[in-house]
C-alpha cells in the first residue's frame, strides 16, 4: 500500500484514469470487513436479546422465591433470593426495593441505604424509597435527614409499588419527632395527622397514643380528634 | 461531479485507510468482547444453571477443563492463560503477527472454563481476541509490518474498552501495559478504536454500568491513614498473590510433559472442591464485587472471599486454563478494601466513609500492585466512579501498593509469566526482547 501511495499520478487530473489496483483491493477488503462487522453486530445483538430475556426470567423466578421465603419468615433465604434477582436483572426497581427492604429488616442498613440512594437518584420523589431512607436515617439518629426523607415520602408520588398510606408515614414521623424531643414539629405533624386519619379505630388509637405522649412531654393546646363516624351512602361523613 | 472521477479524488491515502481500518477494528474487537462476555453467561446457564445441585457445581470445572485441556494441547497452545502476555509478545517480538487461530482458540477454550466456574477473568482473553482479530485484518489487507504492529494495541484497547466499559482506562492500559510507552504516537488510533468499541457495546448492552458504586466522601482528613493502611496491605497481598501464582505455576510446569493436557482438569477438580465451600468465588464474580462496593459484606465474609478467590485464581491459572487475572484482581481488591473499611469503621476515633468506598480504592490498589499499571488503575476507578474526590485516597493507596509490590516482586506479573515460558521481556526497555529457545 505505501509503495502505491507514493507513486503520484503525473497524468492530467481531468483525465479519468483507472484507480490504483492495490488501493481498490484494500478498499474492497475494508468493505468486506464492514459487512462482517454488521453481521457480527446482528448476531451479537440476537445473543444479547436472548441473554436479556434469560436474565429477566431468572430475576422473576428468584424474586418470586424471595417473596415466598419472606412470607414464611425465612429472612436469610429471602435476602439471598432477592440478591440473585437483582444480580440477574439489574434494571428492575421492584427487585432492588425488595432487596433494600429485606436488608433493612435484617439490620443491614448500610447496604440498604446505598441501594435506596441509588434508586432515589432515579426517582427522587418516590414515596416508598424516601420512606425507607427516612427509617434508616431515623435509626441512625440523623434527625434532619430523616425529617427531610419523611417529608419527601409524605408529599411524594408512588412510582415503585404499593407505598404505605400517608397517615402511617405521618404517625411514624410524629413518633420519631417525639423520640428526639422536637415537640413543636411533632405538634404540627399531629395536627396534620388529625386531618388525614382514616375512619378506623386502630388509626385513632395510634393518634390518641401519640397525643397523650406529647401531652406528657409538654402540655400542648388540645388537639381535637374526631371520633370515627359511619360514612353516608354517598361516601361523605355526616 | 467531474472532479469526483479524477484519480486524485479517488485516491485513498494510507493514513485515511488506516483510520478507517481502526474504526472497523474497534467495532469488530468490541463486538468480539461483547460476544465473549455473553457466551460466558450462556455457558454458565447451560453448564451450571441457576439452581444446580452440589455435584454439578463440583464437577463442572473439571469436565470443562478436560475439554479445554485437549483443545489447548492439540490445537491452540497459544490460548493458555490470560492473553495479555501473548499480546505483548506479539507487539514487541513478532511485528504484530498473531495467527487468527489464536482468537478462535481463546474463545473456544475460555468460554466453557469460565462459564463452568473457574475463577478467571474475561478481560485478558478479550484483549488477546481483539488483538488477534486486528492482526488478522491487517494481514488480510497486507499492511506493512510497522502498520501491522500498530494494530495490536488498537485491537487490545478496543476489546478492553468494550469488556470493561471504561474507554479511557483501556487506552491507558494499551499504552502502559501493551506498548509500555505512555508517549507512544499510537494514542490517536487507540482512542478511536476504544470509542468505536464502546459505542457498539452500549448499543447492544445498554448504558447500565458494570458496577453500582456508592457516592464517595472523605469524611475526615485522618481517614487518609486508613487508606495508607489499605495501600500497605494491598501491596503485601499483591506480592503474596504474584508469588503464589508463580510458585504454583512452576510446580505445574515441573510435572511430566505428557501430563500437560490433563493439568487444567487437575485444577478443575481443585476448583470444584473450593466451590463447594465458597461458591461465591466462581467465574468472573462481578456481582459479589458489586455487593462489596455497596457495603453488603460482613468482615469475616469479605476476608474469607478475598483469600479463597486468591487461592482459586492461582489454581485456575497455574493449572493452565484459559482465562485472565484482571477481574479476579479487582475482586480480591474489593474484598480486601471492604474488609479494611469495616475495620476502620470499628476502630477509627473519627467518622469514616462507607466500606464500599474502601472497596473501590482496594480495587485500584490491588490492580496497581499486581498488574503494575498504576495510571490505568487510577483512571479506571475514576472512570467507574466519575468522582474527583476519590483521586487523592486512590493515588495514596495505589502508589503504596505499587511501591511495595515492586520492591518485593521486581518482575511485573506478566513479565514473570512470560519468563516462566522462556520469554524475557525487559521491564526497563520493552523493545529489548529476547526469546529463549
């Protein structure tokens, strides 16, 4: 090629001449190489698609096993299965969330937090992700961080699954604030809680308990908690 | 239009052709690396499956090694081991000539072995496959010798970029390890090839990163002491691994020549026994590296996995199987770093970063100590994290590990492996190559 390259044509440039044969050959071979690359690309893509399908199937299988193990209370088996589900299908948010939940329940807060923070990068306002992060921060005694995550959870959007109801998050937040003697904030949250309590005795009992606890810690303006009332047929309360 | 028909317009200059060839080779080598990785996954699925009984886990490495050993002895003797030493020899001593059979042999022998659970990496073989494909393309196009030689690092960097998804580190690896000259004029070609390879790799596999890495924070200046400790321990571990690997390999080489075909199977039997105790060390093992990076390991588990992975890798490699030490190096680096991070958390009187951050730095430290490519290791971890804050602790740990490893194991591992095969490649002047016998 180099020898050919060095032979400058001395003919008039306007006169069409046959192309140097060696260059022609090299360009032809390059075109063949390109065609081979295209064929290799197509083949690799098909294998990748098959591999991806396999990974998704494996992920679903391990996730189902993890759910079953979690239901029967076998925490270690559930964790191992969720880990395999995440390893098989690294793009599935529900699997990662299940793993984070399992890790947090087993006390592996560090790893659970890393996974949740990564999920939060993608879904910053997801209710469950923020709720789980709030609980981890609360357990670690990081007051500001926990409060921030609780607030994001309270006013977030459900993007990853079935999040806990808002009043449950609020009850937990009030308890957390009382644990850390932040009585003013607890009072505010309790007032907000009253407005969103569902008409169930259990919810009212929890709210009453929190109110009593707050009053023990500091006499506060009375908070009127309406008693549960039966709903009217049109869905509204009388 | 008339101008297009003139000879000067049609004339394709050598440099332009080489540039085009570089792009095509980048794509082919990148596809080769992706195909290789996917084939290992497929082999793993077919050989071991998702929920294999214990006897299958124990026997699979041996059976795969029997097949691989026959292929290696009868047809593909150049496909043993990592592939990076062979690529260096092709560049420095053989004018870039590699037989296309090498790429095929590496593929056929490494895929079942790694898929069956041998503790070996896919990056080294990918580099050899990429370089062999590049050399074959150059030979087919009848390129002059100096151009053919230039294609070796081009193919190597493309394959590594696609295999590890770190194009900058791949280019640096080619310059630092394959060419052994950071000022090599080939940097342009290697960059073009690496970028082409990464583009096709991402087109096929998507943008999902190889590892999920934690956000890095230096919590306290005193934490640098913990990284100093990690660098020192990393250096010692690097020396231990290199000496262990070379010693075990020498022991296998002292066995009768006629046993060479069955040596990989002996290694396979030993790996089967190891996998019964610690199945986590099987194969490439990046899912466990990911777990270490996210702080998901207990101290005793991290230490156990680090030690067992070292032993398993030594056995797999020394017995003559086809596969690399690049990924295992990162594996035990992550475990060692994670262990140091967990100890620092327990002992340090100041706040320290999450163990995952130490695992990351540990990966770099072991890479610098074992592979002896400190610049590549710094940029590789930086490329994985994309975080400037990690650079200072990373450089501290890397340099300490590198210096300690260099002091007690003067020959870099790839040079020492070549020396065991009777090939001497001077570490001071890579071009001064002397082949014995």
